[in-house]
């Protein structure tokens, strides 16, 4: 019956009397096969010419659009020891809420009265500054008084010098007059002696004129002595002026030196006050850092440092927090060969893990369970995995993303490119050619407008 052997059963038995024989032993099965083959070929040819949307598929992770909305860890800028926890994992905290309290572990800050003592030092140094300023003021007054006194002394000495010069002139005139009188007395004496020798004058007259001559010579010597004394007084007056200048120059120099020393001490003390004020501000700021607070509203994810009394260094993460207000996005990684095909503003279909979907990558309109997105940022440098990071967010023209979606979950993305026939896409896939270079319509239109303007 199976026609395995050369003995044909159909010679001895009519198979058409059976129902199965009648269904199989007919002559039109070849025609039916050809008809099915022809219809299938026509359908395949029609399908090959159907439009197909080229795409770039990749995997990614759900993240947030803005950096300040992403999960973060809180660190302490100072080393310390954990003293108390005020929250637990999963708690919701508002901005400014205290999460934990720490204490100092450096010996320089153990003093509980450190800020108070520093404030007392500032008060003492400020009083010292005021004292130095008073001293500077007194030294300025002293310096001004010395200048005024020197001025008066110099005027007095100069006046005396002028008086001495005038006295020299007066004595010189008197000296000339005495010389003249002496010369006249001598002439009269000689004339009287000559007349006495001639017998015209008596001896008494000679003696009288001799006496007058001696008196005139004595007055001449006395006047010459006064003139020399007046000259000495001029020299003394000049010396006095020089002495006053030198004396008061030393006094003024010393007063000025004391003034500069006081000013320098005042400035140095002011610098110490400023340094102490800086230290006080640092101490107060450091005290405020002993309470770790929430930088924004969010949820406590994980306590990285736990327990009481555990120490840590500055900059070490203490606790993780997830902001409560965020805008979801997806970061996808594309190959360098596909990067030139992507542009900002292009549409992307996203499939999230945990949400069932039926995806036809080439026919996005018939896909089910995918969500619309658009490209907002493209990385300009390859990541460590050798691929480029592209950030996408929800397309406002499409429906909202799932509310239960969380940061960190997986996603698959399909970036839609150019529409081509299916046969062309099959040929491209077989030859491993990249998709057609695609330029968005908006960019293409802007380039045409610029060309028309030119």
C-alpha cells in the first residue's frame, strides 16, 4: 500500500472505493501546488516592494533628563564620626531636613568653646588695634607740634641772624666814623705841635690835643672790637640755625619712626584680627557641617555608612538619595557607524522592560506597547564601551510614559530613519551596509531656505 516493494497492490485492489483513496488519488494536486506556489511568489514580490523604515536599534537605561534629578550620594566635606541617624532607608525627606549628625575627630577642633574663645581673642585684638590707632594719632600730633616748633625756632634764629648782620653793618659804620675822628685828632695834634714849635701855640694846647688823639684812638680800638663781636654774633646765629635744623631733624625723624612703627603694629594687629575673624567664620561653618541635611526633596535609598561611632574621611559617601521630582529620560548607546544618522529632535520608539510589547521595527505604526521619544542630546566623545551615548526623552506628541517606571530600569530603543523597500533593506542587511544617511526634514528645509536667500 505504501508502494515500497515492486508488487503493486492497486492491481489487486481498487483504492478509490475507500474515502482516503478518493481524497488522495486525484489528478489535480499538481495544479493546486502550482497555484499555491504562484500566489505565494506574487505575495513575496508584493511584500518585497512594501515600504520599510530603516532604524537603529540599541539598548539603554532609564535615567533623568537633568543632572540634578539623578540619584546622588551625600558626602561630608570634613572627616568625622557618626553620632546619630534621624532617618531610615525609604524615608521621604524635604530640602533642609537633618539626615544624620556627626562629630569631630581632629584634635584641633575638640574644644567645645572654640568659637567663643576665638571671639574673645578678636575682641582683645580689636582693642589693641584701637590702642595703636590712638598712639598713631598722638604721634601724628607730636610730629605736627615738632614741625611747628622747628618752624618758630628757625624764624627766631633767622631774625637773630638778621639782627646780627644789621649790627655788623652798624658797627662797621661806627668803626669808619671812629677812624675818621682818629685821623682828624691826629691831624690836629700834628698841627698843634708844629705851631707850638713855631711859638704860636702853648704847650698846654699840645697836651690837650694829644689827649684828644689818645681818646680817638681808644674809641677806634673799642669800635673795632664791637665790630668783630658783631661778626661773631652773625657766625653764632648761623651756627644756631644749623643746630636747630639738626636737633629738630633728629626729633622729627625719631617721631616719624615711632609713628611708622605704631602704624605697622596697628596694621599687623588688624591683619591678626582679620585672620581670627576668618578662623571664627571657618569654625562656625565647620560646626554647621556637623549636621548632614537633604539638598532637595527625595527618598533615602541606602545608608552607605551605617552604625554609630563609625568614622569616615572627608568626601566619602555617607547616604544615597533619590530626588522626588524628576523628568524621565533614556540613555542609549549607538555604534560609531550609526552616529552620523542621528540628529537632535528625531523620533525614537522605546520599549521598557516589564511592559509587554509587540514590536515591528520596520513598521512602527503597527507596533504595540512602545512609547514615543525624541533625541535631546548626542555625546561628542565615545564612552568606555566604544559607543556613543544618546539621551532621549518623551515626545510630547505621543502618549505619556508609564507612571510606575523607575530610574535604572532597562529599555530598548528604535531610532527611525529613512523609508526604503523591503528588498533594499534585505539586500543591505545581507551585505552589512549601513543605513542610508538621513537628514531630518527640518534641517533639509532650513538648508533650502539658506540656498534661496543666497
